[in-house]
C-alpha cells in the first residue's frame, strides 16, 4: 500500500459515540499512533484459512516533529533524519486478537544545511494490544512504553524542544456488552505517565506528567440510528510541583 495510512501503532480503538476522530485516551491516556504518507506491507504467514491467522505488518513512512523551522515543510530540520519504521505481528482468532508493535525513528533537529551530528533525537516505542469479542461481549485494550514519540501522540502529546529524551508509559482497557435488545453498556479507563525529571531536563517548563481518564456510556440502536449518552472524567497532573486539574464532560450523541 502506497500513500497515507494509519501506522501499525494505531491499534484497538475504544467504542464511543462522542469521541470518534480522536478516540478515548488518544494522546492523553495511553492510546497512540497516527497516519503518515509511506509504504505499508502486509503478509499473511500461515495460509488463507487457518484457525489462527498470523500476519506481519511493516511500514516505512515520513517523519514529523516540532523542530527548527516549519514542521510541515519537508525541507526543514524537523523532518530530516531517518524515516519512521514500525513492525507489527498479529495473531487473529475467531473471537480474539493479540498483536505487538515496535517503533523506531531518528530525528535531525539541526537547522537546514547544518551538519550537527549531536542534534539528533531517537524515538522508540513498544506496544501490545488485545481484543476479545464473542457475541455481544467486548474486552479490549492497549499498553505502550516509549520515548520521543510526540508525533505519534505519545508523552501526553508533548515534544522535546531539545535533544533530551521525554519518555512515557500508558495503557487503557474497555469492557462492554451489547444486549439483544440493542442496548449497550461500556466502561473505559486509560492512563499515561510521563517521566517528570526527563521532561523538565528537556526544557518543558510546565510538563504534563500524569493523566487518568474514565468514560462510561450507554447506547441504544434503532435501525440505522444509534443514540448514546456518555460521561467522561479526566484528572491531570502537571508541572514541577505536581499541580492537578480535573475535567468532566456529559455528551449526548447520535450516529446514523
């Protein structure tokens, strides 16, 4: 596949009627990944109709960073260096799926046409995800740990303004059930923790260091229409003094 596509790190997606383009926990509570122009390969490793399908995905795609110059101009320093690379191994059964992903990239933070080998920043991450979906029951989640993957919505979507690393670990889990009456109940929890000392050393004056996110939803399907009532609560820790701020949202959504 040639062109822009979701990278292998963009794995399981939480069910929500109010958070679709930016799903629950995305860039804030353990869900990472993004879409980039590149070359994507997909190999089935064990035949056409095995009881458990084994698939290998590999991707080589463009970089992106809030580095020197204009980060959407491919001639500036933030996009130089090696392309982003990811490898994903999938095990897919009839009602379940497990996968693991590795990520690596190397960013050149030097200005254009400046040879500064010490101005590089390596990004790396490891992710594992699973889903179990027999009938109306759903249990799914992701876990990741990595450094300098702000372009993939890691580190609570923070990017290093220097050559110092910023690292984080996060994950989320969701459980739900769709009843025969077409009512659905879903509960979500996600969290992500950033290494505060590294974030401060990198030059972030007021870094986001920990976020916890809860979401509860009930929905009802009527023909092609689904109605949803959803409550979201977030608890964010930030700054050198571990200040906190809370946020909540009540949403009524309609999907056709």
